[in-house]
C-alpha cells in the first residue's frame, strides 16, 4: 500500500540490488527523531549507492538540490522513496515490518 501523505516519514527503507539471478538487500536506512538517520550496509558489494546517498545526499530533481540525512532527516527518508529510473536498484519502505516501532 502506497502512502501519498506528504507528512508521512518512513522509519525503515531498504535498498535492494537486482542481479541477473538474485535480489539482495544491500543496505538499510533507519530513522527516529532521537537518533536521526542510521545506515546499515548489509552487502558491501552492492551498498555503494546507499553509502553515496548517506554521505552526499539524495537528489531532489524538482528542487535542484540534494537532501542530507543530518540536515533534513525526515525529508531524506521520504526522498529515498521518490520514483527514479534505476536498472539495478530499488528502495522499499519496510516501516510496517519494523519491530522497534
């Protein structure tokens, strides 16, 4: 189920990599108001994109800027889920399956 509320902020977003014969969870971003955004690299071979986004920000094409997790953590988490054309990667909101909420 897709949440279209602009105020909705996911607490868990995973990055998946798609290889010819498999699907791999490469990284996991978690967010809460106290700790901010945390990045857990799960597969170092496929996690480079997550590390780059964490360090350099997620591009916001409409605003012609990038959003950094330390500066705007809630917007960063929402930006991960914006539609983007990527051949080998996709982001999934896994907040509903987060047992720490």
